[in-house]
């Protein structure tokens, strides 16, 4: 392995802004005029950062003969080594090894890519040497080495996280594109089913056949709602929200009444009690508000009690439109409340009912797009009530 194989380590150390400051502090603490951070393996010693005031000539990426240092021993016992005279050290006598440098202090690091801090050359005097040796230098060098090691590990983890995030984003993008294309392609055969049901209805008077045709129409309507929800989910996630086209609407109340009738015809077993009193001149996307009500009604039918009517109200309150849907079903579990308006919550929570768990999410997105809010209160005593509010402009007579 050559020094060029350690370019990643050299670059990693170079990217840590604190390294030059650390080496300068090491020189100041030791009284030396040379300090370095090195990558040490079983066969190599490669300089990764150097602070050289003696013109030794060692630069980042340069390599020393491992045997000319004491790094092999340091790798084994992983403790700081500090001495004034190498020849007098009881464990690391350096009299027999080549000495391109007279190492005075070294400290290993616990990083997954072991590094070491070195300082050497030119202790000014014996007095200064004694003062230097009496300082808490081992701890300081060890902390410096650990700081560099932690920075390396943090940087490595950050790079791994960034790569994983890019992969996750790409997978999410492909999933959402697939959903959008799939939802779009399902519209064509569904339209054919609806048209065929309408045509068959005009060709027969048989009660059993008419009942089957009604079931086909009801199922195709429900499937159409599911497809629209899937498409809206894909649009919202890829485009930053569900798009709306707001304009002054004079017949929003009638639009909501038609929506209520459609849901009633698809769910003849459900009972609705309604009060729809909305003035003319509401600034909104009427089709989206209709979709919002349809989703809230579908949720109430699925989770409400069949023996108790579903109460629907729509009215103006000051400068807001308020739409509420209330059922007397089993209260929503408290642990589910924070996730209620997130996509696929129902399937993840194991809730009963048909659908993908997108209805409440899309209803919430529609109110948000209208600068409004969607809230819910669910108790045993009062039942479950969803309330949507959004600002409106009225064209008063």
C-alpha cells in the first residue's frame, strides 16, 4: 500500500478546520517546533497534517519508514508516550532504530481509522524539558487525538447518512411517480365501466339486473374516489401540496348537498342529518371542498355507528366557512390522534375499513391549501367530530 492509497485520510483530516489550531497548540504545549497528525497502519506511517517550523520537509501525504518510529509499539499498547531522551526510555529505547526524527511526544487515537499526534525536535534546555514533562501533557495530547478521531467518525457518519438520504429520496421519487402513473392509467378502464353501466341501465327493466347495475355504479364511484385520492397524494408529495383553483362561488351549498346525496346513494344503510347554510360569493375551489366533505363523510360512514345518524353542518361564521361532520362511533384512540392526518395511518394502525388511509390526509391538505384548519374531537360522550375551517370572501347583497 502506497501513500497515495491514504489520500482519503489526508483529505478527511484536511477538511477538519480545527486540526491546524490543534497542531499549533501541541507545539506551544510541548515547546517543540514540529507537530503532525499521522495515519498509522501495520505497515505504513503517512502524514495527514503537518505544522513544521524546522523545515524538515515532511508534507501531507508523505510517508516515513514505519520502523524508524515507535508507532508499531504504540499501536499495541495504545497509550501516550512522552520522553525527553529516547535512548533512556525503559520501554521504547530508540538507540538501535534509524532516527530521521527524534520523537519527543506521541498520542494515539481511538478512531476507527487510527491517527496519532506527534511532536518532536528541539527542546530548548534541560530546565524547560523538566517543566514540560511536569505538565499534564499526556492528557492534553490524548484529548487532542480523541477530538480529531471523533471529528473523523462524525464526518464519516455524516457522509454515510447523506448517501442513505439521497438513496431514500430517489426511492421515494420513483414510488410517487409510479403511483401517479398507475392512478392515471386506471381512469380509462374505470370510465369504460361507468359508461357500460349507464348503457345497460337503459337496456333493461329487470329488477335483479338493475340492482347489479346499481352495485357496479356504486363500486365504480368508490373506486374513482380511491384513484383520485391516490393521484392527489402523489401530486401533493411531488409538487409541495394539493393544487387548488380558488374563485368566487355562489352555489357552494348546492355543491355540498349534491356531494351528500352521492355519498348517501352509495351508502343507503347510513343516515344523515344535515344543515347546509352557506351564503353566495365564497372564495374557494368548490370541487376540492366537495372532495373534502366526501372524504369526511366516507370516514364517518366507515367508523360511525350504523344505529346513529351522522350529523353534517356547513355554515358561515364571521369571515370563515365551517364544515363539520359528526358520528357516534368508537372514539379514536389517543395514541392515533397525532398521526390522524398523516397518509396511510389507518393501515399502519391496523384500523378497520376500506380504503388506503388517505382520505383524512387529503382533507387536511385541502383545508391547508385554503389557508384553513382541520381539527377533531373524539370522546365517548360526544362522539367524533371533524371541523374544517377556512377563510372566505362574501359577496353581500
